[in-house]
């Protein structure tokens, strides 16, 4: 993953001129430094105090920070901030990542093992953990006192609780999958006030979601199923809201309210075509789709699918025949054009229509599906497919499963053949979306004679135009409570006009990288003031910050 910044950049690699270890690089790093790490396993434990640094895997690199033999956290952050991009962290007899009064950003990371929480966050600093996988730990994520965002993250096969929120913490936990916990899926205690929405919790040893000690969470559009304990439990003295949550195959009762518990429980509206909550949710999701910048053809294509499904449901309720309809889709286009975001909305739309029971989103790639020996691929693919039943299985860069002229030792073809059979056997229980570049997706569809026929529609995602990319930057600026100098828009327009013609143009991903660079440039500028900046100064992004990010 490329990280475009205006600050200092250090390289960790086994070659002359680079740092031999991450620890060596951090010892030489100042605030705002990005440490880019080459492919390899680094047997280190790292402690950061008061610094603000980024650790990022180099393009295509598999970077493992392995502290499995240590009895202390692999990464311990005290004050300051740490950003992780595409890093795998393996823990031993302590937490993998321990954060005290520091800001943590982790994107696309894998965290494995550890005593206590795999990721433990304490203090008042905000955090952001998105698109991560946490497995084989004693606990998944534990948040005490902090706010922040835990999103699109899978927590599985932990010996204790999947997610723990306590000590007044109020994070947003969105579109996460928590499965295979021996205790509770999500445990909220000691005045916790999280917002938990769009999450799927399953296969727990105790309750799916347990609320205790005067906590008041908001639970919205969650699915809890196949738990040994009750689905959702509120202890005495607890408040909050349970809105449109589905509870299936749990201990009785599905939602247990102890005497003295006073949450507001708003039932789901039920199947498609019902009045009230279901129709309102459908309108909200379509409005969310329409609010995305650009993508007129994509929006029209999704709306056409939803219209057809809605009418089919009306016909079915009227006793009229309904033709077979496939929920499986092909998304073609360059990276950064909104394919993943639209896939998530599509799954939630299918749930609102009653077409799919849960609408959860599971994103996988070649390495998640393809095994290392005969039979392993079938096992991995079938397991992931089963976990995605009732929702969306999104296969990004699906064309990497098919390698033209590959040897018999490549098991990508085995994954494709397995998917074809499973998609036919469970055609009404899941939506499979495959995504990738237009040309490569054509080759992928030729890998199995029955593959193309499994998909009902192809939706093409066009590149964003320079004005649309400037608009995307503007939304990022507003969402993070910044204000961009107005005359910087012309600079941004010219920049996107230049890079849009490049071969590896990343669309919104390039916009995100540029925005991060602008923030880094502002941080460096403000540190040079020699005083604490005023609020207006902290919010302001100048033309000079934009130019520094572009040049960096």
C-alpha cells in the first residue's frame, strides 16, 4: 500500500541503505515519520512513547511483526499516535497491541494470538480500526474510556469475549463479524455507551451481546444467531436501544431483560413489502446510495435491481408467478471507484427487502480462499461461504483466482469450481459479488463453463472525474472537522487532472492518500509555531499544505 505523506519516510529492508529492523527505524524517527517495511517477518517487540509515526507494508509486501515468544505487548503505545497499514501482528503471552492515552489507526491489519485483548485501548484518545482480522486471541478488542470507530472487522475463534466496551467508552462498532467466541460476542459494562450497528454475532459460548453495570448501548440492525446463551441480554439498571435486530437460534428468550432493565426495543418491520420500518429503511439506504459522489450508471443499475426485487415480492404476495432472479453480481472497474461501499449498501438493501435474512458483509481475496495443498482450498472456500450465508460475500480482485497457463500446483481454479457449485446450491441464501478490472474479469469468467451464468448482472464503475475527486476530498475534510482554503480547489483540480491519465490511477484511494498527506503537512507546519495552536488553526488546511502533500 502506498502512503503519500509530506513527512519523513524511512525504509526497513534487507538491503544497503535501509534500516535492518523496525526498532532501528523507530529510534531514528521523528513525529510524522512513515516507516515503510519490506516483505518479511520481524521478530521484535516495540514500545512507542509520545511519538506520532506510521508503520506501513510496502507495495504487495507481507509484513509480520512477530512477538509470539515475548511476555509483553508486541506494540505498546503510550501517548502520541500510531498508524498501521497492512501489518500482521502475532502475539505471545501478552496483548498484541496495547494503547494507553494514544491515538491508534489500524487499517487492513491481521492480529493473531495473545493473552488478554488482541487490541487493548485505554484512555480518552480516539481510535480507528477498519478492515482488520483478529483471531486466536484470548479477547478480540477491548475499549476502556475511549471513543472511536471499529468497522468492517472480523473477530473469530477467541477464547473469551469478542469485543469488550467499558469504563464509559462510546465507540461506534459498525459492520463487524464476531464469531466463535467461547464467552460473549460483545460485552458492554461499566457505563459503556457504544453504538453497535450492522454487526453479525454468532457461535458464542454465552450471550451474543451482554449489557451490564448501568450501560446504555444503541444496538441497530444487528444479527445474532447460533449462540449457546440468549441472543441479547440487559442486566438490571441498564438502558439503551435495540432497533431492528434479528435474533435466531439462540437460548430462550432471544432478548432477555432483567428486572430493572429499561432499554427501548423497536421490532423489525419484517419482510419486504411491509409498511413502516422496512420501507423506511429501504428509502434510507437508497438515499445513502444517491448521496455518493458520481457513479450515475452504478446507481441506476442498483435501483433497477431493487425495483425488480420489490415487484417480484409484490407478485409473490399476490399469488402470481415470479421468475428466478440471481442476486450475484459482477462489479468491473478500477480500484477506488466505490465498489466495496456499493456492495455493502446492496447487502443491506437485500436485507431491507427481506431477500436475505442478515445482509452482513464479508470481504475476501485470493489468499482467504486458496489453500496450500490438495483439499485445503475446498475446505477454506466452503467455510468462508458458509459464514457469509444470509449476506454478501465480496471477492475483490477475483481475477487473481484464475491464472492463465498456471501449473497444477495453483489451487485458484479449485476455489472457482467450488464457488460455482456453492452458488448454485445456495442461490437464494447469499449474494456473491466479484470485483476487479474490466479486462481481467473477462478472463476470470472463462475459468469455468458455468461461472458467467451464475451472475445476474454486470455493473461497470467508471473512474471519477477531477471535479468528483475534489468533492470527495471536500467530504473527507468536512468529516474530520477541517476547513480547506478555498483557493486550494484549483490546485486539487489540476493535480487530479494530471494523475487521472496515469496507468495506476487509484481514484478515491489517491484522494485519501492526498488528504492524509495534507494532514501530515499541516501537523508539521503547526509544530513549528512554538506554541499550542488555536482551534481555527487546528482546523485550517492551507494551500501550502496541499502543495506539500502533492510534492511529497
